[in-house]
C-alpha cells in the first residue's frame, strides 16, 4: 500500500456529482425540482436510493450528461462500482433495468485477512475482497463483450468507494459523521450534555436491529440522540418500547416528542411522561425546524447536524503532510482510493462517461456561502492523498 500523490474527485468526475436531492453540481444539468416531468416522474418529491423513481431519474441524468459533450451518442451499457452488496448492488440492478442496459457491477470491500477472491452474485454483480480486484474485473467485463467506450456510462459511488475505501479507510468517514452528531447535540444541550449517554445511545440505536425504527437515517438518529440527551425519555425506556413494538417508527416518535414539547398543553403520549421536564434552551426551536421538514417529506431534516458533518469531514481531507506514513493517513485522513482512481482514469481515456452518485445530502457535502467565503470547497473538490495499490500496469495490458 502506497501514497500516490495529491488529487481530488474533480480529477475523475469534474462536476458530474449527483447527491441525495438529485440536483447535479454541474449547473448545465437541471435538477429534479425543475425536470421531474421530463424524467417521467409523478411529482417533484425526492425519491430515496431504493425507490424505482430514483432509478428513473438517474437514467435521465446519465443520458443528459452524455449529451453534454457528445450529443446524439446513445448510452448502451452500464458499469457500476460500489462498496455494499445490498444498497449498491440493488441500485445497479435498478439503474440497469430502468435504462434497459446490459451492465456489470463491482462491489469492493478490503479483507486482507482472507485470500483474494471474487464472489459472483446475480445480474452480473461481483463481490471482491480486494480493491485491486478492479483490474481483473475489468478484464472479465471486456472479455464478456463490454464496449467500454463512448456508449458506456460508469457510475461510481462516492463514500467508502471513490474515497475512504471500505475495509481500509472507511472508519474516518464514520468518525466524522459521529463527531458531527456529537458536536450538534453538545451545542444544543449546553451544560446538560452527557457525552457517555450520547455515545451509548448512538452506538445502541445505530445497530441494524433498530433500523426499522430509525429508518437507517442518520438525521433521524441524531434527532433521537438529542431528545434522549435532553432527558425527555430514558434510553432503556425507548429501547424497550421499540423492542416490544410500542414504538415502531421515527414518525411516531417525533409526533410524540412534538406533544411533549408543547408548553402548557396536554402531553398524554405513548411513552412515559416526565412532568418535571425542562427543555434546554433552543431545543423547542430545533425540534420545530426538524419536525416541519419531516412533515414536508424532507429525508434530511436535521440541517444543523449535516452542516457540522460537512465541517468534520472536510477537515479530514488533506489533513496530514504528504510525508506522513500510509498507515497514519488511512487511520486519520479521508483518502482517494487509488485503485478506483486508476480504473476510472483508464475508462475515461477510452471515452466512457464518468459520474458519481451519492446518497449523501447537500448539507454534508457542499459548504454554506459563509464557509465558501472562508475558502471551503465542496467535498469533490477538496485535495487529499490517493492511497492504494497501483493497478496501472494491469490495465495497460487490457
């Protein structure tokens, strides 16, 4: 494992970056809010990654992106590179199906304690326990008849794939997110903040067993941790009520919290009341902000948390000198995945369309105007070190 110089995701994708709200960073492409009818969607609601409407919108973006520099060129096949068999594998299948394209998908997750191996799944999805397996995968894709030319769209996941490779560098991204939650909750609770309680609550409710309650949504989890930290309900009580089915969704929980936080009103509820509860300063206002966005259907309702997540993530790009040991870089800094970088540049040189799609919210990826004035950049334009095993020689022989 070596460092391979300083770069950014912009080298690979330019501004062809599409985030959770389906508004491309490249302003030549309209976003979902303006183009939903052209996409064939029933309304302007932002779909989640696992919904059919997301694939429909993504196909439209791919075709429009190809037309930016090669008008009249039809996309005929799809390559997809990600890091999770379920989320990215299913996203690939949905996208290929919606586009009517033959396609191939690589799912990487480094497991150096195991012999290098490929595991084929259905629909041309291949799991690899080495990111360096990208070279062998591309050789197999070529042998299977892929053109890998101007008619090929290559969609690459951002977090834990293009940057912070899963199995190698991913904990840095997770740490930044947790720090963003903690910073937000600590600021809002002030002297009432209990770090041990927060960490126990976050670790407990972030487990898959509670995903049906949290929706596997970090905004929801951050809000729940805030309410727990404020003392509106005890963690043990909430866990018991979720496990028994008394509380079965985040919407039910925030509806309950809304009742609890209405001063002077009847606060009968599904959970135990705390009549002596005194809300920390600012809690009611942040609740109103989050609750209003939940009611409006915004999947990213806790904006304050996501802005802190951006700051905590951005400070981990290029945070170490280029001479730092690779082991330290992977432990402390968000790094570009060199194998993904070399595969992407090889495909780009063949004429393929490259774009990155991420379920990451804008607020966690793009700085506010105030931060821009201080020199902050969008995540995909931040410079950092590329780290990994070079596969350039293998690619040159394909």
